[in-house]
C-alpha cells in the first residue's frame, strides 16, 4: 500500500515536472508581457525578414525618421482618435518577397506590385483613415482640396514598403517621373481643381504611367491615365486612325476626373473607387458579389477576389504622394524638372502636314508632336472642321498670319473614294501613293477584301504614320 502510494506521488511529481518544462516556451516574451501589463502594444518594425523579432533595417529606420520629420516640419498630417483601434492585433512584418517586374512598353516601365502583407486589421485601419483624409479634403473650398494624410496612414507597413521601394529599387523610374511631373502637374492639378477633386489625385497618374503620354500597358491601356479603349470612348476621348486622345494630358485628365467622380458615386468609398479605377468597376462589383462584402479588405483578402496589383493600389498611391510632395526629404535632390507646358491654340479649317504647321509657326515638327501627343500621323485629322492645334507659346499670331498666305496646293485633300468592281486595296493604295496598312487603319478595316460600292477615306497625296 505504501509502495503504491509512493509510486502515485512520484507519478504526480513527474507529470508536474513535465508540463512545467513544456510550458516555458509557450509563454510570450517578457517584453511583450511587460507591454501588456502597462496597457501598451509594442509596434512591430517594418522589415523584409520573416522573423517576428527581427530588428528594423537602417533604411527603414531612416524612412520612419524622415516621415516623422516631414510631419513635424510640414504640419501636414492630422492625427485622428484611435480609441477604437488601440486593442487591435500586432501588425505582422513583411515577408521577404520581391515584387514581380511589370512591363510597360515604349516610354516607361510602371512601378511593380507587392505580395500580400501585412494583416487585414492594419489595412482596414489604413483604408478607414484614408477615407477620412479624402472626405476632409473634399469638404474644403475648391482650389484648397489638399489631402492631409493621417500619421497612422503614413506609418502603415504597406505604405512604408512602397516608400522604400520607390526610393531604392524603382528610384530611376521615380526620378524620371518627378522630372516629367514638372511639365504636366500644373495642367493636371488645375483640371482636378476645376472638377472639384483633391489635386493630390494627380499622383494616380504617376503610379499609372510616370506621367508619360506614350505609356502603353500589356492590357493596351494608353496615356498618362492609362485608359483602355472602351473607357476612353465612354468618357468622350476620340480614338481612331488619326487621333488617340488618351495621350492628351489635358483631355485625358478631364476624362479621368469624370471617371473618378462616377466611381465614387457608384461605390460610395474612395478606396473602392481607386480599386475600380485600377481594375475596372465590373471586377470590383464581381469581387463584392463573390465575397458578399462591401469593404475593401474583405474583397481583397486571402481568397484573392482582387488581383495583387489592385490590393496594393492605395498604399502605392499614398507612398508616391508622400515622396512627390517632399522629394528632397527622401533623397531626390538632383531632379531636373521639365518646364511646365505653355502653348497657344489655333483652329485649322483644313488638314495640314505637321511639317507645314511647324514651318508656319517657326518651330520644329518634334515640338508640334510634343505639344499634340494625341496626333498619330504626320498630318492633322481630316473631316475635323475646326481642329485645334497647340503651338509654342507666343507663336499663334505668327502662324495665323502665315496661314492666310498659304497656297491651296499645300493643304491636304481628303476624299471619299467609292470602290469599283475589280479594284483591290493594293491598287487603290498605289494610285494615291499610300500603303495598304495605312488605308486599312484609316478606314478601320479588319480584312483586305473590298466590295464594289464600298466607300473609303483616302488622302490624295499620301500620309505616313508617325509612330
């Protein structure tokens, strides 16, 4: 009996010893316990390490310091009450994943995207505060609608990731974008103000195209605001064989402002409107229906109702805005900004070669093309009565005087040609000194086959595509 009782006590002691030894590692670190006991939540530093306890990198610490300094010196941030979010879970550090390369043909490569990180609660907080920031900007009188980002928005890990991303890996892209911004932001910001939108939304064009009028995406979105063809046409932009007004910085900004206002009215939230601008309203609607949710995080969570690029669109925009509004604080001290666009406008009664336009205005064809990026050919569009051309500032009067003395032979003749039986596209092209591909594009032809009686638009003395 005594032996059994002794064995029983020994067994109890062994069990107690075993569980006390296993429980040790399950206890949270002392610094976390201390933080909990004092009612404070220790903030995890931004890091590209997968280890929770990793220390912040020097670059990240510098970026945080820069943002703190920016907030103090510029007095441009508003701290909203965070009582509702004090007990939220700790934000997880970023995983060690490099964004995949994106491809933008021609002028620029666009900034790339970030893998999923950090957690939903941090992003929910970010988007709620960003909504307040934009709403507050919209409440200001027209012309003073500047976005003032809240400090928690600025310090969000996704935002900090893209701040670091633009300052390092995509530094060349961002520096070129800043240089080009000097040329286009004054014009674009004025349009946004006139349309009643915060002028800081101009930085959507930075992350879309780097302010490039020649940018073309893999999805065939074109211009500084990256309109696809159908959306551009819906908002009044002309797109044909002669013109692509998606490339026009003034007209495309006007269309983008109208589109953003419509998206905000449709979805009721600025971050959903921004997501829809990036992905298209139908994709956002589909994501909302599939997820049975009406907030951004629920439709952009782990099940990937939205693509990665769209999930990171808002923090990327905020990061670009922060850097572009104070580039020298982030090391962009040698940017040579392009001169703001200034021009005269003249109305043409007939089509003219760009060479003739340049000669009459005393400038170069290159300058005419830069001022009129929507022009796809080396002549102004036919059948456009009263087409407006931009000339270098101060050259409008010279052009008008020279144009009045221009002989009729120098003016382009555009005719409507009726196809006769037995004629081919090649024979007609040869007759008028054109390429068959030019005729096909000019007339939106899908095939080379022609029918007798079919009407074609033909330039009588030929035209070559400029790009």
